[in-house]
C-alpha cells in the first residue's frame, strides 16, 4: 500500500487550506492510501525523523513547492513528488498540466505515471519555476500574505505599481554556455517553467528539455519599455528583449544591492551561477 508524506502550507493562496487538505485526505483514504500529513513549518526540516515513505505530496504554491524541493535535493531524497496547487499563481503546476481543484489534483496524482522533469539551480539553491531580479521580480516577496489571500493576483499588480517609482538599470555581464555579453537590464528572468505570475514569458519552454530559458528586458525610456514589453507579451520580438536558452549561466554586476527572487521567495546574492539540472525531479503529473 502506498505511503505518502503530505506537506501543506496553511497560508497558501485564497482558498481555505484546511478544507482543501480534507478533500485530498478523503480521496486518498477512499483508495486505501496511507498518508502522513504535516503542516509546513518554514523554520524546520519537514523530513526530519520521517521514515518509510515512498512519495511526497505538497499542497501550496510555487514557493512552497520550491521549499520542499530544496529540502529533498539537499538531503538526496529522490522520491516521486505530487502537487496540490493551492497557491496564488501556481505557475509550475499549470505548466505540468495539473488540475487546480484539490480533489482533481489528488486523483491526478494517483492516476498518472511518474515522469522526470528538470530543476534549476542558482548558487546553492534550487528553483522549480523562475529565478529573477530587477523591476517587479521581487513583488511577490514584498506583497503581504494577507493581501495575497484577499485579493489574489491583484495584490501583485498593486505592489508592482508601487515599485514603478524605483526603476533603475542593472549593468550585467552574462556568460551563457561560454558566450559572454553585457547588457543594462531593467529585469531578468531565468525560467525552468514558462510563466511568471501567469504571464507567458518563456516561449516554447518545456519541463524536460534540459535548458533554462532566459528573458532579459533591456533598460529603455519608460514609454518605450512599456510598449516593448506589451509587444513581447503579444508575440513580437522587440530588440530590447533578449531571449535565449542555456544549460549554464554566470551573471555578475557591479551593483551591491540587487535583490533576487527564487519562486516568490528571497534568492541568493550575486555573483550568480545558474544551471539546469536535467531530470532532477520525479513528478506525478
């Protein structure tokens, strides 16, 4: 009989997390699945003292998934991972085609085979969807949890509007698979997934292609920047947007106070060493 460790974030998204977990537990119980459930304490290791499990299920958003993946990979745990997407954006789960209702997601975990997908690494940390820095990329970190639960994605829009006042260029030196170039960036995103806040930015990205997808918006005049960003979102290829695929990146800047973001949480400091880890995760989805 399967033995699942269910890890859940009671503060994720706008849904009633307790009701969501009850629905998931009901699905597993109806099918004779043994479950150990645990509310995540982000100040501790959820795998400490856990034994005799053959898969892990995480209920939460991208940040919660990333937290669990980091703990698994750093411990050398290579078990199938199922996802119950109850976060705000749920970009990673959406890319994988996982249903967004708790009951259907639980059934999906039990029905589908395991597949290998890639994971991103930046310095000593791992990310499942996107690593980023620059304008708007730390919006998720700065948006209060209460606002996320009450307003959903609109909370990100409000915080992003406030950050418009602090726009500045970031001079970068980038080495991608041995090729070096320099750019003054407004923002940069490195995708293992394909969307950020549900915006489709990494065109054609796949979860198992062995690459990270890099999108860099060069700093231009404000109106030109907005126009080029809109054009890019609509499928055009403005020259101020650099898009490439890479197995290994090194990124440096002369600035000392550039915050980074990994799956909605604070990321590591510069200099950055980024790579795709092909097939690093077993996913039930």
